[in-house]
C-alpha cells in the first residue's frame, strides 16, 4: 500500500552529475568560466550639510551633493545643490540640479532649476528645465540652453571684462 515505487513504474538508477571541469594553465581546452558576481553598486554618499551657523568665504567645489543652511560668499559647483530657507549664497551656482528655498545673489546654471515659494533670487538663470513656484521672488533674466553646464554655455549677459574692453 505505501511502497516507494508504483507497480507500473520501473526504477531508474540514479547517476550523479559529472565532476566539474577544472582549469589548469597547461590544458588547452578551457571550460566555460562561471561568470563572476557583479560588484555591488556603491551607495550614493549622503549630501554634505553646511549648517546655519557656518559662513564660508571662498569657492566650494564637489562632485557630490550639498545642502546649505548657512552663508556662502563664493561660487559653488556641485552635482545637486539645495539652498535651505535660512541660507544665503552670494556667487555663481553651477549644478545639475539646483533647488532654492533661501536667497541666492548671483547667476544660477543648472540642468534642473527649481525656485520654491520661499526662494529669493537676484541674478540670471541659465537652465534646461525650470520650475518657479508661486510666491518665489526673482529678479533677473531666464535663458534656456540644452547644455547650461557645458564650457560652451553662453553667459546670459556680458562679463565685466568684456564690457570694459568694448569701451
């Protein structure tokens, strides 16, 4: 009644799989190598935060993300820049993504630029895409470019050196 095989089935003998082929440098035939595991993706580092009690006089350059709550008097270049509500930036800002909640005095250049309701910007904006929320304060010009970060990106207005050379 509880037999391992049914009366109509014939038992098939178990044959173990062949041993795995090994590679030796002297052998000419190479077995199909087992693909190496993919390296784990590096986690994106956290954004650098400049706190509200910090004042920087000078340029800031990073390939990472920055969140500013303090004061920066100088140019900033980053991957993503968030200017917090209590922050003030006086200088040129260049980043792939710029989100402004605070005050920026100077030119903004970014692929994606967003001025939130609390933003206060005085300067020109060169962008690929822009969003200006209702209530944001903005004085300056807005210019769309396909590559606002590129070296060939034109200035929205002439530089001081170009104006004095023309006189």
